[in-house]
């Protein structure tokens, strides 16, 4: 099996993988990175979103060959309890979830948005999260959390 | 409202599980282990229960460790459903903790030689006059909790509670934000192998032949399992299991399926089936007023999918004839009972342990996948097998919320006042949960060689809130009524509990017709409702929502407002909703304003979160959701075919809680669905002048209603 190199959460990563295997499979199965979640396997729900070269993308239908030499960030790479990403802090402050299964993908979509647009409008936040589904109905809390993170980053 | 009872009784969950130590234990490290029988399904229950325990015991909430429900040790609280967790588990825990505190104070009094009445508890430290002190943990050896609760314990008065009644942050959220494994999907048991199950595309088809050759050749395959019509694969990775399943599918031969109804004539189908008819309630008029005319209206709602964001998942491991199962089922004991039937094992041989899954919103495939894992694990020796369903199977093989046809005949006098009311429901039953019958409810039990018939869903009794008939008895003071439920005895589309059971459909129907009658009379719909209500708590939520939404906003072209009200199950939370919509033939819900009364709100932000979530989910049901099928198969098997509300479509939601700390708490999870559904439908009328009586309210339905009206 070919060797595939990419960067994962700031560290160089080399894996032997079938180039057609999905990134999500490799992350969750081989590497034990369980933040990205399986939801549909068709790139329709956003639960598996990871950042690839700064853009939020579904990893469930992303073949490994397309990840070669790319910079991949999962929710684990955003921050930790000790050093949280502003979005993680804001999601706690706003209690922005019910079940939370979709949250890791939503944090990634929001982080990618703030990277390219540090002070988005509410409409822009909603548009950026439209590829992420939430079934519990926590949308408005999440939007408030993203706006809060943006505001806190701007003033810090 | 509960009146003080002359003979004190134990809360229902505690009467069933009276041993104090099954609920609370003090660990030697200064912790308090709380062990409820209810489970976290994203509703924040573990936090609310921790608040109640912290308050009654006077310990910091950070000391409390919530033990996940397991048949090995937890109290049996049946199923986590029906918005009953705070009501049942919360009351039991409040009682238990009050009694435990009392027993420890008595022991402290003895040890310290101080009257118990003079002792105080602060974060578990018990102190009294003369600077004497001890603690729960020091006394733990002296106070046995292996004894039954007694009816006398008195909980703190509402005014002295410092934690319950406040918006404490949820205990599970940090794990979920920092991606620390908490979901069953993320649990890596040692030696785990992965399973997938082969299911037909044709509804009701049975596996009759299987060529396993290609599947066996897939690298990483551990075993192929075949038991009658049940077949699956076990492999050393998820990718290998998926590949083997794909190969297995190519080798499968299926019988013909069973025909499905016409998705465009659900009422016709529901009304043509054999049924069991129950008179739910009647009220005879005190005086017979003559009806000048009868309004006869029919309302329908489609099958609705639970559509959890996570496909159902379970793990199982055999050890000889003993079995351990990890599940996100809502009822660990109930699942165990069904597993025992299918496996012909004593229940004591089986441990069923809960782990969190994604929100389920009722009885989805959580229980089904557990039996799948158990059957596949038979070939894995002592290795645990993890099975996860596909999105396709989650959307087509899990039970759905039942379709309903509801007909109401309102008899009106010459002033269009209601003098008679007949409400009839045609629907499949709304519950086919496991563990409640001699026959298992699990999907694979209908597939194995020694198979059971598919369980036809039934309705819970009226005392438990009913099923198809939930919320069908008017809350309004009408002079006379008859309410009938016709439960189908056939079930071509599998149904079971979805949030509110029949409540959403019935409230939609009742509140739509009331709105229509108010409009006929030229009366404001809120005035009309208030005039027909006697319960002050009901009137309060309606008045509160009217105030908050500044009812009635001035009429603007293209904007409509509507109101809906219900008391969930007629005994639970009160909720009133006002919807503001805009639209011509496509409807957009701009804002939902809600007022809710759950009695004591243990965690007000948690209640608001549940009401917001319920309101948004209901908006999704109303505007978009409908399980699709042709005459042979379910066709809405992906998010493309079963769209739900997206971030850009979600309305603003504004919630007011009427806090009543002195009244026993009830749940909030299902209170909003009915009122919001009706409020949107009534706003559509306000906006467009047409009544859409068939859900979902889509562009096509609006155009059809307009054509009918013209």
C-alpha cells in the first residue's frame, strides 16, 4: 500500500493507506482521531467536517490521494481545555448544543469561516453553516456562539 | 398542581427501586456517585439531576459523578421518554437525597453529641455549635444506605434551593466541545471488531439465498453470519466491513416485498384499514343547544423520520453464555428483556449498559442495532463487535413517527359558538418499543431463522398520556365532545414513538379549527382561546406569549401571525407559541415566540434550550418533512431526499419561562411541537388566506389549498 504524507493538527503524518480509502476512515479507524463523526457518508450532513488547507470539507467522501501534502485540522487541533479556541470557549458559554454529535463538524466550519472572515454578519455565519445539519434545533445558540467568538477575538 | 397528600407516598421511580444505595453513594475521595435510571439523550438530564442532588445534599455540584445507566446496578426506571425524566428521576433523587441527608445528620448528631436540628451541612461537611464537625465521607462507614427509602423525608423548601432553579452549565458540554470521547460511536474497546448487516431495499423483502464467496475474499473479513433472513459481516476494520457488505449485497437474492400505501393519499389508506376503535373521552352537554351547522375538517400528517444525525450504533461481547451490550437505547432494562426473549437466555446473563448517542427524538434504531451487534458477536469469540447502521438503513429501516388522519366535526350555533365537537383519529399505533410484550420488537428478531412476527405498534394507555390520542381531548371548556381513536391493525410502514406521539397532529388539528372558528366569528384568536379556558396556568402562558410578541402586530402584506397552545399530554408542560411568517407560495418562518410553564424549572437555560430545539424541529417537520415511498420501497433514504431545516432557514426563537418553584417540575422536551405546528399553520392563513390542513406545508400544498379555495 502506498505511503501518504500530510499534516494533521500541526504534526507531520505518514500513513500507509489505500489511496481510495476515505480520510474519515483513516482518521477514526487508523489514527484514533474520533472528533470528526460519521453521519451520512455522502458529504451531506457536515458531521465529519475537517479543515483541509483552511477550508471546511467533508472527510467521509474524501479519498486519501486528495489529501497528499495537505494541511488537515480536526476539532482536536483547534484547542484544548487548557488552551481553548475562542469558538470552543464560546460554545460552552452559549451552551450551544443539545446532543452535540454535530458540534465537532460545526466548530470546524465556523473556524474556517473566521479564518477567511474574522467579523462575519449573522447571515454570513448561517450561510457558512448551511452544509452542517443539526437535528436538535440548537442552530441559534451556535450562531450566537460563533458571533461571540468573533467579537471576543476582535477585542482581544 | 399537586396537593399535599394525607399519606405521604414515595415518588413512582423510588417506589419501584426503593434501596437508597441504588441511587446515591459516597466515594472515599470526597465524591458523590448519583445513579439514575434515566439516560442522557442530549436533553441535559444528567445536569438537572446533578443540580437536584447537589441541592438536597448540600454538596458542590462538582463533587457529583453521574453513573451511566446499566442493568448491572442502576435503578430500573423503564424508558427515558415522554418528557418524564425530571418528573420521575428528579423527584426520586430529591427524595433520596433529602432522606440520605437526614440519616447522615442523625449519625452526626450521635457522634458529635449535638442535636441534629443544630447541625448544618456545607459542601458535605457537617458542623454545629462549638466548632464540631464531620462529613458525609467520615460518616459513610456508619450509615448504611442499603435500606429502603421511607415516605417521610422532606425536601428543602423551594426558596432555600441554591442550585436547582438556576442555569448551571451542562456537565457534558466540555467533553463534546473538546472532542473527548463520550459517544458510543467514539468508544474504542480493546480488540474491537466491526460488523455490518445486510438489509433489503424492498420493503418487507426476505433474504432467500446468499452467495458469500466474494464477501469472504475481502481482506480483513473475520466472519460472515447468516441466520435465516439475517445476514451480516464481521471484519477487522470499518472499511473492510463496508467492502464485505457491498460484496455480500451482490450475492443476495431477495423475496418480493410487501406493498406500501400511496404516499399521496395517506388519509385514504389510513381510513381503509382494519382498526381497533377506542372511545377516548366523551363529555355530554349540560344543556342542548341547537347546532345551526357543522364544520367538518380533515387534517393529516405524514410519516416523519427520527433522522438522528448519527446512525445507530451498538457494541456487544459474549463471554460463554453471558453477554455484555453497550447501547444508546432509551431503556436498558427494556432492551435486555427483548434480548433475553430472542436469545432464550435468562435476563441475569445479560448486562446492558448505556452510552450516549446522538439525539434520537424517540424510538429509532438504537435498540435494533443492539441485537444486530449481539447476533454478529456470536462469531467473534470474546471480542466485542461494534455495529453501525448506514444512513440509508437509518432512514428506511428504523421506525417512523406514524402518519395520522384526524377528522373534527364542530357543531356551531347561530353565533358560531361551539356546541358540539367530534374528534376522530386514524393512525398506526405510536409505540412499538422493546421490553413491553411477550414478543420482541427488534428488527432482526423478524429476520432470523427462528423468527417472530413484526410487532404491530400500539398506543400507551391514556394514564400515560395516550399515543395516537395524545392531546386529543380538548383543553378548552367546550360544552360537549366525543373523541375516538382508530388504531390500524396493519402496519406496512413500521412506526413507533417519535417525539409527542400523536400530540403534534392532534394539537395541529384542534388549534387550526379553533382558529378557523374564531375567524368565522370575527373574534381575535387569543381572546377566543382565553374565553374558552378556565385553567389559569393555561391562560398565563397565552397571555405571556401575546405580550411578548406584542399581539396582534399590525397587518402587513406578505407577513402573517398565528397562535397555538397546548398543555403537553394534558398533564405536563403548558406552552403557547406565536409564529411570524412571510410568504407568497413558499413559506419562511421568521420568528417564533413561546411562553412555557414547566412548574419548577430546575435548569431554566436547559428548559429554554429544549423549547428552542423543539420549536425549530417542529418548524422543520411542518415546512419540509415527509417520509417518501413508492409502492415497494422507502425512497427518502438520504438527506437530499429527506431534507431538514438548515441554518439559513431557522427562525429566530424567543422563549419566556413562567417559573413556578413551588410546583413539581415536568419535562420540556415535547411541549413546543404541537403549539408551534399550529401557530405556523394559522400564520399561513393570516398571511395567505388559505387553510393548509395537510402537513408538511409546502409550496405544492399551498397551491393546492388555494385552488380548492377559489
